[in-house]
C-alpha cells in the first residue's frame, strides 16, 4: 500500500545535544535505576497491572520503507485509556506516603489537566483514599470531564488555556492547603513531577524488554516534555552513547519543546494552542524534562493536526494486514513524524532513517474522547476490530 502523503513536517537538530553526554548526577537526581525499580515494584502490585502490548506493524514498516515499526499500545493501561495512568496515580501514592502524620482522608490533591493526567490523579486519589479536585480549561470536552468525575473527583472548569488552568490549580492549592500533583515542573516544584515521570519510565522499560532487537529510532510526542524525557532517560541509561536516534514530536500549534531547542533555552508558546491533539496542547516546557532532553535529544519536530488524523485512520484500518489499533489524537504524533520523515528524502537523510531502521513509537492513548474519535476516524472506536 502507498501511504497518504503527510505534509508540513518541521525538523530541527538540537545543537546542545551530544551522543557522548553522560547520564550524570544531574539526570540521576531526576530519574534513576533505583527510582525505576521502586516505581515498578509498586505499580506492578496494583490490581489490573499488566505490561501493555508492543505491537509489530510490518505492513506499515514496508510501506514506509523501514525494517520494523513497533507500537507500544497504551490504550488498555489500567482501564484508564492512556499511559498517564502510570504517572499521576504513582505521584499521589508517593505524596501520601511522605505524610505518615496525616490520614489520607485529611489530604486533598489537585491538578490541572487536559484530560488524561487528571484522570490518573483522580483514579489514584480514589484508590489510595484522599480527596481530589481537578481543574480543566475551557475546551476540554464534556466526555473528558465526565470521565474524571466518575472517579469521585470534584472537577472545576476555568477560562483560558491549559497553562491558565495550571495557575488556577496552584492558586487554589495555596489558598486551601491542598497538594498540587502536577505533571509539569517549574522552579521550586520538582519532587512530584519527578515521581510522575518515574512512573512513565515503567512503560519505557516494558517496551525495551519486549522489543526483540534494540530500536535504531524512537519517536515520542511531547506536551510539557515529561513523557519524552522519561523515555529518553531510559534509552540513555540502557544504551549510553549507542542509544537510538531520539526524535521529539509536537503539534505545530503547540511546539514549545521545538522552539526551546531552537532558542537554546526554555521558551513558552503564547496564544490559544489550538491543536486537536489535546494532550499535547502545552505552551510551557517542564523544567525537569528539559534537563534531560536538552543534552540528549538530537532532533525536535512539529507536524500539523491533519497528519495525526491521517495516522489515526491508518492505524484503525491496519496497513496491509497489520492489526487494527485504536489510537487517540494525542497518541500518534510520534508515528506521524516517523512516517512523514520516511516520505521526505532530506528528513530521511538527516535522521538516518534507512531501510534497516527499526522504529519504536509510543501509542500513548486510545479513544479517550470517544465522540471526537468517531468524528475524526469516521466510525466508533468499538467498531475497530480488536478494540477492547
Ligand atoms: C495521550 C498523551 N500523550 C502524550 C502526552 C504528553 O506528555 P507530556 O505532557 O509529559 O509531554 C500526553 C499529555 O497529557 C497525553 O495525554
């Protein structure tokens, strides 16, 4: 099969990244082998834990002119629909354990979310017995609001963008003595987002254990960068200077990581960040994520929304006998960039994406907004063969 042409890829090399950079004390203070072991031990003990599948897509790989594509399918993670189940809930647990003087029922956690992180925090709060208040911004869908409320959290809708809801959550927490469990870090707020990212490393490690041969290229989508940094850190620790080519992928309307790499420092994207990829609609880079990505991620990219939609459809249909997959709109930016780069000779050359390339991507969510999924793909997620 010939793939649809995916237009509008932007790609830059990160001048600050070096393959020889060592995973040093600064990075180890963020994500470490001991931290991974602890997160793994804990998360594996939760009811319903199982490694998510790493799906081989040979039809898609052949169509893209590479040797192998593996898709880590997070749609079934703990029944929450996304990899975020690993992060927020784990950070809630670590927070409660850090306060043995208080009964969990006396503690309130809160956060801002575009959907998936809030669902994880609400789920963790219910599991571990504390109160939970979740802030969502103006355009978070009603379906996503209801999915969070279903875990017993109070949900507050605020005006403006995701970044405005982050500020609203911080202000409410300061006023009421609540604990912010955020997936993004900033000056003076690092411990909790570090635990969130350490939870994500469990997913990365699962994938590296499942994959039959080390990948040559890994493409990961970025919102605030926590996910990309967690995957990058695992690759860096496991493979050192022989690690795969690592590519960060963002929506072109919310490209704060891309712009930061271009500027050589963290810069924010102003405006309404109007991308379909709700989970990636972030204008500000996480401080901790940047401390890992800046020295270690050699490429940053951005793609338009229509490329993501085209890839959601490709996955739902399954290319040339590949198993059909339900992927939400924020799940596929990495794969969309991989396919767009494979079609574009200069990008292919820049990334060394040749016929021997073994590509790993992370399908970070299923149809977490089922109505939007149906609108974009043209049929309900439940009708995609093999859908849970
Ligand atoms: C499905 C999905 N993929 C990827 C991301 C990006 O994660 P991060 O914000 O840590 O970069 C998110 C964030 O919400 C998400 O929901």
